[in-house]
C-alpha cells in the first residue's frame, strides 16, 4: 500500500477531469496523501512520491519532446503509471496496424505520411493526426469535401505529423462509441460516448464536447476489448489502467477505434462507486 501519490494534470485541464474528484477523494479516504500537480511545474520534486499517475496531461501532444524528457526523468525517481514503455507504444495510432496484424478487429485506417498522397474512402470519412488526444485537429468530411481534407492533411504534414484517414462508420451517428475500461488488465466497466466532429474544420480546444451515459457491455464487446488489452500486456506489460474505444463497423462487428493508455478519461461518474474502488485498489497496490 502506497502512502503518497502524485495525480498529474496540466494547468488548462484543471476542473475538467470528471474522474479526479471521485478518485482523489477515495484515495484520501484510504489513507493516501494525494497532490494534484501539473506535469511541467519545475518546482515539483517527483522523488517525494511513491507513485506518479498520469491522468489529465491533455497537452502532451503539443509539447512531445518536453513531455518525453519529463517522463524519463520521473521514471528514474518514482514509480510512473502507466509506464514509459506503454506511453511510447500508445503515442501514435499506428499501433492499430499491430492490433490488426494480431487479428484484433480495428476500424479500417490508412496512415498518410509526409510526402505521400491520401486516398479517401467512399462516403463520409475522418481525418486526424496519428499522435493526438481529445479529438484535437480532427474533422469529418463528406465525399464532396476531399479538397478540404487534402488541405487538412497538408497542414498536419507541414508540422511533421502523420495523418490518418478512417471511414465515418454509420453506427457512430446512431450508437456512438463504447469506451471499455480495464484496471490491471481486467475489465471494469463501460460507457457510451458521443462526440460530434465538426464538418470540414478542426477542433482547436483541448478536447471535443462529449455526451456520455452508462453502458452494460455485451460479451462480444468485452472479448474484443480484452483482446486489445491482452496484446498490450504481451507487448509492454499489463497496463495499470487502459481504455479501449469500440465502434460497430458497417457489417455489424465490434472493432477497436482507439486504445488509450496515456491519459484516458475513465468514465468513473457513469460506473458507480465500486468502479472507483477498483481503480483505487489498482493504483495503491503493487503495479502489475
């Protein structure tokens, strides 16, 4: 059982993490001293904490070299969760290719590297950066908006970023996405998330507005998400926490849209108090 924990955020995210009040209060009830700290605060001595937990560092993708340097420093002086290996594996959504090759169903995805030309699916589609969080720099396009999509990709390439293109699956408009949450590699709870991407323009705020509700996951959903988490565990070790976002493809199959290991919202307000207890138990025990 640890006694002192750093809950890591960033200045602009303060007040927006719905998980934080529930989890921090539960940690403190369990006798853990918790400090909520900005990852880039130079005054912090991270060695004072037995465990440093990445939670709402939602600006990391804009300052990636600085963030990775900080990550390695903290890993040398404390127990960082999730681990730097998990964070680095999860930084680029090119991990979807690895999942696909392992037989885990994923949303059809094309990666467009700087210097290459994009091809777009028929119908509606999404363009976003391969390294990103909170739907920033993501936009939806119709089949008559490919010129705007090319401009979007060109802007991403101009900053050295890889773009990805995915079909906008029909089910997303009616069913939304299903985030499935795992603690210590085991399924905990699920929710329904609805995010409406802007048409032919990007999101410049820290994250896109969401509408969220509780969800009882179907066995097929848990199996698909568990397969993704199992691959992560084999690749970089069992994550302390993970979120797998599922959608239903146009054939009706559940497939992985994203795996979130760095700073995922865990939808604790939609899961009941036992989910928060499971999270706290995982955070305060020995890391897997």
